[in-house]
C-alpha cells in the first residue's frame, strides 16, 4: 500500500518538475523583479499583411508593392523591404504576410503604400463564350496613403500588425456595362492592430 502511494506522489510531482526544468532551460525568469542589466528596448515590431475587398468578375489583380511606410506625424518609417508582386484578388478573406520589421516606438497616424505596376485578370462577358482577359493596369497614382481611424501608439517590445486591405471595388474603374477598363485609383484601408 505504501508503495502505491509513493508511485502516485511521483506521478503528480514529475510533470511539475518537467515544466520547471523547461522554463529554466529556456531562460524563463520566475522572479517578479526587474533585471536592470538588460538594456531598455526602444523599438517594437510591425508585421505587414495584405488582404482585399473583392469585386465580381475580377479573378486577379496583381500589384507590385515596392514600399510601405507608417508616419508618426513627422517621419515616414519603413515597414517593408524589397519588392513583392501581390495578387490581392486571391486574398478574399485571407491574408498574405509581406514583412516583419523593427520600428521605433511612437504614435503612428497613417500608412503609405508605393506601387510600381499592376495587372488585372477579369471575366470578359462582352464576348461569347466569356473568357478571362488579362490587361496591364493604368495607375492614377503610384502611392496611396490611408489615415488610421485613431492614432496607434507602439510601445517598446510590442508586436503589432499592419493590416493593409486593397479595395478592388473602389480602386478598379468599370464601364457602363460593368467591364473592367484597366484604370486603377489605388484605394487602401489600413490599420495598426495588436497581434
């Protein structure tokens, strides 16, 4: 009987010891005091994702994004490196990660996207049978700026997401028959959100 009680006690204590050893091996600090030897962080991280607001008959709308910045009232801070071709029409209800960058702390009120090219694939119903047609988009502007609904404060060590939604319905011009013309006025809805 004593043997079984010892085994039962061991079965309860073993998982607790395993959790404690994992925390210690991962560098977990179980004290509540501040460690004054670590330097204070003056930046947070922003990851940028793209999504879209769909438009019927548009099967693809690929934009070449060459820059994304957030503005703190006086300075544009980059949150995107390089260049990516993003098919926003295929992101209906989905998100595509564009980048993750360290950004200075501060309060940000707007974001700007820079685009260098666009290509549109749409269902052309003016011919029989309807076919998918691809045309180069004509951008009215190479940049689009969106103000956040309310300014966002990025604190030290924060991980924040920049949600960048391309509004196909407002961006792509259509003629009186509902056919895509190729003219694009880039319209984005952007917001900084806690991860």
